[in-house]
């Protein structure tokens, strides 16, 4: 038996991003799965969410298309992971103040507004693949102006986490 602690454990950032990733696996969106995890200043998970249809909207009737007539695509209907994580929180909204949100995809401008309004002060994201879109440019402008810090997660190395549920 070793007298030293394990050295290959996950950092807090890696752990919370992995929780966001696990949440994303609940998404039924065939093209984009996003998860979010809100964490307090003392590293307690407050809430999680993933992108999907609103409560009561039948997943089988939901338009999951990315292209076509706007009303026949997912865009006017889907709830983003950040929105769901904020709305899923069941405690005092005061607890969200100064918290962090870990999200697989950099927040759009609508989610940035919700993040700001909820009091979250730090966004850690995995991917910013839409960085040059007007929505994400607006998002960064909103976050900058309102004092919300954002950064791409710093990984020691690329992680491929497997969970065995046998």
C-alpha cells in the first residue's frame, strides 16, 4: 500500500467540466450536445443543465433540424444548457452570486444575459467554435462590460474520460 496520495486525480476545473460533459450526454440534440455546471466559491455543485426541448414539448415532435425555415428548426425552441442550469437551481438565487459556470460551449448572447442577471461572475468553457459569430461577439461585449470573467479551461493534457456503469 502506498504512503503517498494519488497524483493523477482531476483538478477542480477538470472535474466540473467533466460533470458538464456528463450532463451534455442527456441532450437529445443530434448535432450539438452542451452541458453546464454551476459551482459555488467553495467548490460545491449548485446546479447542472443541458440543452434540450422545454418541459412539456414532446421530444419526438420537436424540430431538431439545423437548417430550413426558422420555425422548422430547433433554434427558436431549444433551451440552452446555461438557461437550464440556472432554472434548475432550487436554492436561494443569492447563492448564485459570485459563482462559476462550467460550460462545454462558449455562451451565446442570450445566455450571457442570463449569466449576468443571475450573478454568476466566472465562465469556464471548453470550446468557442462560434467565436466569430455576431452572437458570441455580443456575448463577450456583454460579459466584459458587466465584469464577468471568462476563460477557456486549461487542461494539463487532453482528457478522455470513460465512465463504466456495469
